[in-house]
């Protein structure tokens, strides 16, 4: 479903016109307008929900004077029931569009803004979460970017490190013979630049469980992994210390992971 925002020549308050596929279209559940604090090339919108359901804004589009598309971007913006949300598509701090991808548009050619929406179903989103898992392949005992194994011997002796990053956990310790990850950690931090996961009670000297730490820099794609150990000292207080390693990573398709078949049955 699309909703259009028309630009009035004299800079009057902008109003939205809904084009609903049916009477229960998500576009009937909200209105949006451009605020006085914005301009054509860098708009600031207010989105006002009148629905008791969550709405997902999934596309933002700008058309020109001849109704041709001059900018289009798939986005994810969740509107809560009966809420008012400020939408700044070209403010990179919002994280909706990356700084380097913000267009430098000529305001003279801009005519209309469109939003495309759908009803947001949290249960369906969770069911489809597998499609959103990111798989990383990171260098093992090398300072270079990892190379995916291609021969049977390379799979057997593979020292790459593999990670599956989900919504709440990072899985690691991939085993080719078993075809699965053997360990996982809860994600404690996930912001624009960093994902960090750490074992529960990592710094607790009374807890003798295995202690793991993972931190991914989303920009450099460098993974810092650590193993914690208890450092006992006769003269000072015992403490947890960590052995760290740094590896360069790249993303791979989830279908690249599988179970290695034995050479004979």
C-alpha cells in the first residue's frame, strides 16, 4: 500500500492522500506531513497513527515533476498503535539511511513523497527470523581475510571461525563433521557500530564455567574474540583475565554451511 505526500507550491502545510487497496489497508491507519522545519531536499515528516495495530513503513520514494521516480529506498520503520513518530529519512544519525548513501537532490525537481506500508505482524516476523541471520567467516590463524574451503582436505583442516549472528544470540564453534554450531552467547550490545556478546557471569571468579567474549566492529568487519581464565595470585586478589585474538571477517551465505559426509559409509 502506498501513501502520497503532495508538495504545495507556496509552502503551505502538506497533507497526505491515501490510495488504499481495500477498506482495511494499512494506509488508512496513519497520516503524514512534512514539517515546517524541513525543506524539499531534506524533509522531516510527522507520522500520526490512528490504528490499534502496528504499521511497518517499508519503502520511501520521491518522484519528480513528471511523476518519474528520482529516489527510492527500502526501509524498516515500525509505527506503534496511536503513536506520533518523527521520520527524518536523510538524517544519517537516525540509522535509516547510511551517511554515504544520502542523495544530494535538486529541490526544484521534487514533486511528491510516497511511503509504502504493511501491517506489522510480530509473530510472522519471528517465524521469518532465520532469513535475517548473518553468517560470518573469519580468519583463523592468519592476518588475511579468510578463504572458504573447496576440497575435502581443506574442510577437514579448516581453521576459519564461523559465527551466526541472530537477534539475541551469536552462535560459534562450528563443527563440519556434525554440521552445527556447538556454542552460543547472549548478545549484550547491538548498536550502529558494534555487536558484543559475552558469557553470563564472565567476571565472576566464583563461576568456573567456560567464559567467552565476542565483539564485532560492523565497519571494519573485525571480530575480537576472547577466552576468560582465572588468574590466581598469592599476593593480590584473584581476578578474571582474558586472552584475545583479532580476525578479519566477511559475510557468507547460510547455505555455505553444512555437514561433511564421511568418505565411506
